[in-house]
C-alpha cells in the first residue's frame, strides 16, 4: 500500500493550461471542425469564446511558466484586434484612456477617434513590426481582455 494518498490516487490539484477557441453557434455550422480551417477568426455576434485543454501540471508555477511561453508565441504572430469587434472586447479602458495609454508609450493610435475593428486591425498590421519590445508589451498590457491561454486550478 502506498505511503500517502497522492501516491495512491494522484494529486489533489491539477493546474490546467487552456487555449481560447471560438465556438460557432450557427446551426448549419454546428459540426464545423475549426482545426481543419485556415486563417484567423474573429468573434462575431453568432460566436462565443470557449477553452480547450492543452497541458496539465501538478505544479502551479510550472503551469504559469508554460502559459506565459505559449501566450508569448501567440502574441508574436497574432493581431489582437482580430479577437472581437470593438474596444470593449479588447480592454477595460475606455477609448480616451486607451488612446492616452498608447500615446504615453510613444505609439500613435489610428487617426480616427471612433476607430472600428477594421481600423485597429489595419493599424496593428502596419505598425506592430515597427514597435519596440517595450511598446509592444505596453499595448498587450492595455489589451487586458485578449488572452489566448489561461491556467485553471482543478481540485478533487
């Protein structure tokens, strides 16, 4: 007989790294497998965000480290403004604060004060390659609702 319960039944807690995915709610696309499709997707009125398990850890610190690594990989190649359709999908900042945040970081936001998703997407595509690492980090810091991965704790 094992000396402790964990050896006999496994850990009491598991830290699961999950990846954000879109779930298409349209009935005619119900069986659509997003893995088979290429390209980027945005959350529209008929879509919602869900999560898919990626990797499990028994140590929270290792799960968080892995999560930061895979999040960083996604951020290096993704346009964050394709995740949603308006500012409230990307940040808790209102429009004036978000624009000020960017200006304080030395980043020129789109010219239009009431920019739409397409304006922000084009702005990112054109400007992101020119951002310094610090500026890119400041943009992502403000985009506090855009997360591609998360860690959740599961208990028995």
